[in-house]
């Protein structure tokens, strides 16, 4: 039999296409997500949740216009490649190395430098690789003469909420999902999507859950035409029951916790029922392209006119706060759920800075920064470009700082600012010290950065984005998540909305 000539795929086609796709998804939301979030905004009745969605939509349009990252956490890159068996890679390098070169070029692009978040030696030294490589590469050989590529950038806040369990064959998948969702809190930045993998083995279920998130949001269309398969019925049941929990945008209580549920399945052992669940956040980032040897693939620029006409403005009832003259009495006057506009100087610090502070204190050495009477913002900003004071600078998940809370409050901190809920131990510390925890919206990093008027490094410069900065802010929007009495909006608000949803039938059929 004659042997067909293979389709040559030069490494440059992969490198340029991957780099273009990663830049693209850093500042353009998928349009299916934007349309679904726009509909969620229209129907949302929870004031705090509606405000949060408005911030996310406004931030999204700003990023699309300014070509700056939607979120400061520009993600760990995951790539799914279906490689046509009639294709040949034209490169002396491995496919992993070729794809990583595309990642490297995207993240080091001087016109829109993306935050490098990947650390090598994960169990010990955790040294940053500086270019966000390596990616997590999944390859499947398939018939054909094309290379199908799906690229995603997954933030740590949502990835950290991934769940897996080996269920018994008779166990309910819906019951397990409903058990897990409240445990996930709001650190995954809802509203987003749930990806679920059912079957195979443990690792197969997890990969399917991740790959399912590459699909377009189509829940509204599915519900309109009605389910035709058991899996479609399961998607709808999970969607309705999760939203009935009332968790809402950013965990603030409301109607839209998720916008879609995606499910992939694979045959499994008769004794097993592996189920994995991975959420996608409000900065959902993924793209698809196909290579056929004719050249790199470049994604089509979306039409900005398709964005919902939503312009976030500060709530007229929001209280302006002067951080430079903050007193314990001011903090004690705030109540959970209050919306504030912060003005003045605040410190920043997250995991690495807190650990270093702990080490310095254990040695009895003086700290380089005085925390008494100050506010600290849990953030790791993107590097600034083109005259920016700071790059996108949204909040990071606050629970990672819980174990340092008592130590920091003993230093005299009055306010902590982050994303999502705090653990009960941290809430108890907050009430003991009569301070407050404020929540900024995850997924609105560029909008938040616009409120930062000055920035300088005060300590630990070697930590890069994890250094201690001093930001001067003007009308930075936050919500009081835990007040000085320990009242916790992330516990109370979802319960209120869960009851309203049940009593008033607020979710559409």
C-alpha cells in the first residue's frame, strides 16, 4: 500500500498559536460566559450579588478594551491536544517543550506581561519558574490530519476547590455535589461553571472534569429544549439544586451560583464510581484552535458591542472610609454586609510575606513594617506596564492566611481585605480582637487596580508579587464580610437566600 505524506506541523505554528491564545484569553472572556453572566445580572435580586456581578462585567469590558488581565491570577496553563495520526511534529524538541515555549512567550509578552505563578519543587523550596512553565499537557492520538488544541489558564483559587470521591455504585452523585458545594465556600469566585467527570479511574475522572470545562455554556438552551439523555437530565438537576442553595455571586447570597454544569463520562470498574468535580471561576479562560500545517491559528477578536451594557458605579449608600485616620471605633461601627469605599494607604501581603513575618518574630527580630492601626490587602498584583501604577490587583483567597490571623492581629492590624470567606478560627480571632475582614470581588482585578493611585514596595522585595507593598487607594469598593462582633455574611446571606428561593420559587423552571 502507498504511504501517504504526513501533514507537517512546524513547531513555530504551535508556539505562535499557543502564545496568541493565552494572551487572548487573559483579557477576553468567552462570549458564551459573558452572555450567560449578562442574563444572570438581569435576574439577580440579591443586592450584594448583583453589585458583584456588575463589577465582574464592568471589569470584563475594561480588560477587553485595554488588553489587560481579567484577573491578577493569570493561571496555570492546561492544554488538551488531539493529535491527528497523519500529522508529524517538525521540531527537534518534545511536544511538551514546544508548547511550553508558547506559554513562555505569552507570559513574558512585554505589552501585556502575565503573572508567573508556577513554582518548581512543589513539596519543598517552591521556587518560581518565572515564566509560568511548564504547562499541564494532555495528548490523545486520533485519526486525521489536523491537530486540535484547547488551551486554558486556571486560577489557583478555583483549582484549590477541586473535589474527588470514590462513590459506591449505588451512591447519589447529586447528593455528593450538594454536600461539597457549601464546603467549597466562595474562594472559587462564583458565578462560574462546574465540570464533572464520572467513571474511569481516579485520574481519568479528574482529567474529564477539567476537560469538560472547555465546553460552551448552553444550559439555557438545554432547559429550553428539554433533556434527551440521562446525562442531560443530571446536568439540569445539579444546576437547579446548586443554585437553590442560595450561595450566589462571591458567596454573598443570591440566585446565580453557577451558570452551567458540564459532565464527561467513561466506563469504569463494576465496583467503582469515581466522581470528580472542578469549578471554573468568574475569570473563566479557555480557547480552541485547529492546526493543519498551513500556518499558525489566530483567534478572532470579539465584538465589544456584544458585552452587556453594565457600568458599575459605587453604591450611593456605600460609606467612605479614611484608612489614614482609621480608629477601632470606626471599625466597630461597621456591620456585616455594609459596602465601603476605601481611601488612603493600605499594606499588602499574602502567603510568603506572612510566613516570613512569622519567621522574623520567632527569632525575636524587629519587623520592617509597623502594622499597628493598618489595613492589609491580600494580593499578588500583575506587573505594571505603560505607566500604570500597578497591574491588575484583585484579591486572593483569604482562607490561606487564616493560620496567621491571630499573629497579625496581635501586631495591631485593624482591617484585613481579601476574597471569599474566612474559616471559623479566623472569624473567632476577628471577634476577639474586635477588628474586621472586608471582601473585594474576585474576578474584577483591573477595576480594583484603577482605584490604586500609588504603589511602592516596603519590604521583602525579593518575593516579587508577594512582597509587602503600600498602596494608596481612592474609593476602592469592598463589602464587610466579618464585622467586629464576628457576624459573618458568608454564613448568614446564603441561608437567607436559600429560604427565599424555596419560599418564593425565585429560580426559573
